[in-house]
């Protein structure tokens, strides 16, 4: 009786320090409401800095391209004055117009949106907060929320215009290259192409910096992604949902101001292709081509492997692996994984599997077997050299104790892992191989609670 009383008291003492999802949600909302200047100031500064870098970088690139084109046309003047006059007409004003349109708008009126995952996530999250009045009706908070949404809309517009200008520049360079082939100056256009390449590398660096979430951003997204209401909202109104049909995003919901809908994307596609009939024909043609490629891939997969001699039995692999862990706060657990692999050829294996996390109790003197989680796996093994393979995979894991299958239906409780590492396959007999894996989880720091980055697994598979 004394033992159970101690355990009960310990749990009661620790309970206030174990935040629930409801507490997490209330806590992040409370921080935003009571520190709007800090939170929205961070968002605005980050998006404004990114926008200014894009504008400045694009402007510098256009100036350099304009100067290089002038030098190119000057060389052409000595070879073909008529061609030089024809190509130089409007050349100066062309780059000036692009520079002006980049800052003032107008260039992407007939274009689509340039997608940025972090921008889409934050903008959709802020819109969700606004539409559902989750931050209260305080005038200062609402004013800053609206201001941040406007700032992100401006950033999206700048990204759209810069992408459109990049397409126009590429078209201009292709035109110059075609016109200058006979004059022997076609190679000179490559200097302009290098300028664009340098700018693109710089733009990618800006993008990586922007997409790295700050602490408050990451916490807000983590809280919202676990709410089914936000998942449904994102699947319907995010920019990504307008490009791809997301689960639950049937596009029949009411429009939300400033957010993309599937119908608007389809309308844009129709305008690009010259009408509904042209859009349908293009989509039908794309479906047919995709089906042909799938059929070719299926036929290739169904062919015998390079060293297998045919037969479906020899092209499948059954595997078992085991991974044990212990932390200071939780009892020891063992992951038991079962998988089936399919040999695409002698150098690659693709497969799926499942895992079961078994708890052993407090210590060796108090063994109590329990269900501590389950997982679903997919993997791809590619032979590097000898018995060393590169292994990559995606996993979904339910890392909580459960007593019934019904508890596993809560999709938001499942955590994702993106794994990459090495596998050593050692033959231990005519029909058995031992596998030793060292894998790195690129999403370990997004887990709540945070999991270990390195996974060490050992197992066996049938040849």
C-alpha cells in the first residue's frame, strides 16, 4: 500500500510540470496576446528583411544584365550593325521596366504563385487565428495581426514578381542566343546566364534563412498542427491546397479573404491554356502520359532482377529488426520491426513495414510488459559497395502507451521521422542475413517530447 501511495504522490507532484496539449495551446496564445509587439514584430521584421533582400538582389542582377547586354550589342555593332539596331530597340527600357515593376507590381497579374512552404504555413496560421478570433478582440492585437497578414501578402507578391521577371529574363536570353548564333556571339550570352545563376544561388540562401523558424514561430505551428480544425483549414485554404488536392480539401468551403482556393487555381490554369476545353485536354494528355510511365515502371519492376533468375519469391525479402532504448525519465522499451522488401534490381530494394514498441516496466525487479507505441515504415535500400547499403525511409510513429486500437485513430498524435543512414548486410547462412543499421532522423528536434537523432538497429532478413 505504501508503494502505491508513493507512486501516486510522485505522479501528482510531476503532473503540473507535464504540459498537456490544451496547456500548450493556451500558453502560446497567452504569449501572443500579452506580447503582440514581440511576436508580430518578429514576424514582420523577418518577412520584411526577406522581401528587401529579394528586391535588392533582383535589382542588382537586372543592372548587371543590362550592362552586359549593352556590351554584347556593342560587339555586335562591328559585325552586323542592322542586327545590333534591331536587338537594341527598347533594350534599355526593358530592364528599367522590370526593375520598376518589381517594386511597384503589375508584372505577375497573369501568373501563378511562387510557393514557399514556411510563408504558406505562417500565413495560413495567422489567417486561421483571425478567422476564428482565437486571439480575442483586443484592438492592438487585431491591428498587428492584420498588419502581419498584409506584410506576408506583400512578400508573396514580391516573390511572384521576382519569379515572373526571372522567366522574362530567361526568355530574353534565349532570344538573344538564337539571334546571335550566326554572328558568332552566342557564347557571350552565357556570361549573362551565369549572372542569373549567381543570383539564384543567393536567392536560395535567402530562402533557407527565411524558412528556418524562430522559436515562437515553431511553437505556434507545432500547437496548431495538432488541432484537427487547423488541419482541415490548411487542407482547404492554404496555397498548397490550391496546387494539390489535400485530404479534406474538397474546395467547397466558403472563400477566405487573401487565401488561395482550388477553384481559383483551376481558373488560372484555364486562362493559361486558353479555355476550359484546352485545360481538360492538357490534363487528359498528362494523365495518359503518366499512365504510360507507370505501366513502363510496373513492367520493369515485374521483370526478373539482374542476378535473381526470375520468380516473385526471390524478389521479396522478409525482415525483422530490434532497437532498445532507455532514458532517465521513461522505462526501457524495445522496438520490434517487421518489414517486407521488394527487389527492384540487384542494387536496390524498396519496402514497407510496421513496428511495435514494448515496455518492460520500471526495472529488472519490476518487469511489466506494456504497449508503448506502434509505427508504420517505408524504406529504400541502395547498394553502395560490397555489403554496405545506403538506407532512407519515412516513418509514422505513435509514441504513447495505449490499451486499445481505438486510441490509434488520433492522427495528430502520430509523429513523423525522415531517416537516412547506412546498413551493413552480413550473410550468416544460406537463407539468413544479419542487418546492422545506423540512421539519422532529420525530424528528431520537431518531436514532442524530443527524440534521439541517431537510431541503431540490428535485425535479420531472409535471402
